C-alpha cells in the first residue's frame, strides 16, 4: 500500500540524508573529471541539440539524450561541473567534508568559470542548470558488472533560494553519485588551465580536454587520426567540416599549454599530434 508514495518522498529523503556543503570562497585551480574529458558526453554546438549522442568503442558505451525543451547539455554547461569538481577536490585537500548537496551564489559560480554578472549571465546559468538536470546519460564507464549501464542526469535537482522577502540567497544543487564518486577519486581528476574558460569554440574546448587527458605531461605528447577524433567527439558535423575545424585550430595554436601539428600518413590519412609547450621550448 505504501509503494505508490515512494517516488514523492525520495527527493526529500535524499536531501535529508546529505550534508549541505557551502561553496568555498577564494580562487582555486580548476579541476576536471577525466571520464568527462575522454568521451563525448556533451553537445559541441551552441544551438539546441536534440539528436542523441551514441558512442560505442570496445567495452565502452555512452548514450546521452536531451529533452525537446532544453536539448542536450553543452560543453559550456559542463563548466558548472568543473566548478563543482574543483570545490569537491579543494575541500577534500583541506581536510573538509564535501557533499553532493552544494550551495553557492550564482556570482561565485559565474566568477569561477569566467562569465559576467549581468542578468543575462544569470539567466544563462539557470538555463545551463536546466539542461544539466534534464540531460540523461547511460554509460558502462566504471561499471564492473558486465554489460550493465549506469543511468543518471548531470544534476539530480536544483533550486533557487530566497528569504521571506524574496531576496535571492543562492542556488542549491545535488550531484549524481556517478560524477561525485569519480571526482572523489584523485586518480580520475586532472587540473586544467584557467585559460580553458576563454576558449569559445565547441570543438576547441572539447579538443583541449581530450588533449589534456591523453597528452597530459608526457614528454612526447600523443596523437590521433582525424576520423577517430570525429567519432570520439560525438559531433553532428560532417567529417569534412570537422577536419577543416581541426586544421584551423592547428593554424591558430589556441590550446593553452599544448602545441598542435598535423602529420600526413600514406593513403592520405591525417594525424593530429600534440605535445606540451614545455617540451617544445626545451627542444
């Protein structure tokens, strides 16, 4: 008899079981979750994307779906998750106890991710939170039970806070277990360059995260062929357009901390190579 009421009380139970974590003040290094850097979890377009992202490679499955109203969360929306990951790691390093239930002011989040503080910036932040909450993911990453998938949204729920007079007090959000567990594992988190937030292109931002994940600080960098990168990006653009964008990025050399180059293999296959700037300076 009691089962029909369970869905109604679960969110309240979840909130009551979680300790509230207040965002830490001050500047801190941005941290990103390696799983999010390595696979196509986000739309690279600023226009609304409805078509699902469906990536399969080896034993890895990533399926991302959005609603008709909001579309799939974008790589710019993911800046909020970078803020959250940075807060969690900073708290853990300071000996504090983080939580999936987080509270912050919009200004704190916007300032960290390099945005303005206008009404339009605040409205965009709320739209990003809506997309993160309404985007659903099914993935086999970090699942050790065969072919089972973990299903979640980037944000379980979020709400605006206000006092009795309607004065805004901030935002509360609850992160999913899958994301939170990955951030708590130090081996699954990387520090990224703050200049990342200044990158304006979707493919440009995606490529930086991939390069940072795979190139890291390896002396001789890493490389991928163009077609593999196209599949790994989850981009809806034609391969020819995607390849054009990659060549343009190599010409601009806009990825902070890395030098890009293109190598031509027999059979006309193009390879994107990248290595840390420090190695380039020594060599």
